[in-house]
């Protein structure tokens, strides 16, 4: 197989320098083709840097589009047109893969004819936890799966089918990219890569795979410095396009973890909803998980930025009840600030479920043993 790495950029000099120094070491080792596509008015300093790399290699190619800021979908489709590989690897300039990560992705992609796209494990560089293991879907929501989970957790280290994955770092056969007609150019700066992976899943009937052995650090949000359009119209287009095809796979991810934990399936729980997601929207998810609960409470939050403070919302008597509690949150780290309260009242069977598919038993999560 011949591998073409497609990189589009709008970012600053420093990030591009660091990225190129890193990625070129990998392309030299494996003789990968590197396609660089500019989607901004770049400084002469940045252009001179790129030209230096191009002049020193016969496998690096640089293209400047005729229109400034055409958008992610258009410039990546343009990059594919200029490529010659039968394997396409899309990677953002804020992603720094391990030396073997791209090789592992491509090898996995071609190991099974039912694989359509493969994504590696993306890791936050500041705390070495999960940034993305692919996407997970609920009732009109989608999130990166297992965000901030420890990378050595069994669920993270398990290869898995995902309905959708992120083009920040994924590989696809050129023939499949052509079959789905590439990235949908209606999008400008959001949903592009996820949309492509859903086309592979639902239109081609192939699997999008998460491959934990292929690891890369992701400085999330740095590769496209300037966003010139809001995402509202893109959000509406995405959900209109996909709402009747997307399958709710969130409960499956939760169940995998519950089955491998100390979870007691016949236990009756109290539910405390700390999330910005309404309780009646959680009901079908909880029902799907076959969780039994006899009481429900909600902390009113008007913004995701609003801190969760259990002392301000519930009495100690309620939190010390006989039945264990399931805390529903947007993300499990939102409850970290309640260490004192949990130290006083936490039951060993209390746990947190968040919208990224994480499960955390509180006594273990906060080391309350």
C-alpha cells in the first residue's frame, strides 16, 4: 500500500514548525507521501519553513489554494485530489503521533475488508488522559468517548467498533473515500470528519474502528486558529441529515463497563441529575441500562460553567440514605470539587455516569478508602 498523509493548515508558525519536525521523521522512515495544503494567508516566515522541508524531500508536496479560508472539507478534498496513495491518513497539525502510530493504523485498516476507517487513541498532552477514542451518541447528543479516562484503563485499551470517529487522526482507503464522495463541503469548520465516518458506517456498511495501539497526543483546538463562521447552521444540517440513521450507542459503552465492575444489577438506586441534560432525556438511557431507581433529584444548572456544589443542593441526611446514588453529569470531573462531602457520605456502591460514557465509582475515583 502507498500512504498519503493529508495535512491542511491555518495555524501559526510555532505550531507548524513543531508539527513538521515531528511528522517528517515519520514520513522519512516509511517513505510516506506528505500533502500540505494551505488554507490561509501565511506569513513569509511560515512559507519559507515549509519550502525548506519540501526542497529537502521528494515525498513532501505543498499546495496553496486559490481562495483564502475555503474551509476544512474543501481543502482536504483538494489535498486528496493531489495525492497518489491508496491509503489516506488525515491528521491535524496539533496532533503528534507516536513513531509507529500511522504504520499501526494503516496496517489495521488493511487487515480486514470490513474496516472502513480506523482512528487511533488521542491523548491530552497536559495530563496524559484520553481526549478521544471515537464518538458516542445519545438522544441528539454526541461526544468524544471516554474523555479524561486514564489511558491504561481496560475500556480504553480495548479495540472497538465506533459508529463515528474523528478526522483529527484517522485512515481510510482511497476507494472508500471516493465512494462516499469525500468530505461534505456544506460544512466549513465543524462536523466534517465525523460526517464522513458516518457515511462509511451507514452508507457503505463498513466498520469504523478505534485502535488503542495507535497513539497520538492532541493539543485540541490549535490546528485551526481562526474560525470565520459559527457552527449553528452546520449543527442543524448535521442532525437533519443524520437523525434517522444514527443509532444510540451510548448505553452499550456504559454496559460494557458496568459488567466488568462491582455493579450490583438488582440494586435499587437514587438518581441525582447534576448534568445540563434534562432528567426525562436520561430516562430512556437509564431504562436501556436496566437500572432500577426509586427516587430522583435534580440540581438546577443554567450553564455548563456553573460549578456543582452538593452542600448547597442537598442535606447530609439525603446523601446518607440507605440506597446507593447514581450521579448523572456532563463529565465526571465536575464532581471532583465535592471531595469533603463524599468523604462524609459516600457509599461504596455510589457511582458517576457522564455523557462521554465514563463510569466512576466514587470511593475509587476520589481514593476515599
